[in-house]
C-alpha cells in the first residue's frame, strides 16, 4: 500500500480537480484563453478527463491509460496556464510568481504521471 501512496495521491488530486470543474466552473472559465471556442464545454470536458483519468490510475489494468491521459490533459491545458500568466493585471507579486512557478510545475506533474505509464 505504501508503495502506491504517490499513485493514490495523484488519483485523488485529479478526481477532486475534475469534480471541481463541475462544482465551480466559473473559476475555470476565467482562465480560458479567448481564442478557444465553447468555454463551458471545454471546462466540463477537461473536468471529465481529469476525473476519469484519475480514476483509471486506481486499477492496474488501466493505470497506464490513466497516466497517459493525465499527461495529455496537462499538455492540453498548458495554454490556459500561459494565458493566466500573460493576462494577469493585478498587483500581487506573490500571485504573479505563483503563475510563473505553475509552468515548470506542469512539467513536474507530467513527469509524475509518466512514472505510472
């Protein structure tokens, strides 16, 4: 069980994140780049992907599919992270720093998922 702790944590994070897309869609709508169409649909689809791929991590037979799905999802939402950074007009320096740090964090999350492929 302890060997799989990281896997269970990852699965829980993505399942919860996916559910939050449905409970708090406005949070995600705010970060959608304006050049993308169908913002609400994309928020819901990304939520489905995160929850589904997170759940697939929990079963040995589908773990690799779940991990590859998470990698694809992280790559797919990367433009939203860039948009958040480039469109931020606030004065909170700590928040701007967090947005910058989020970009390499995405790479670490991709690597973490890759460990389970």
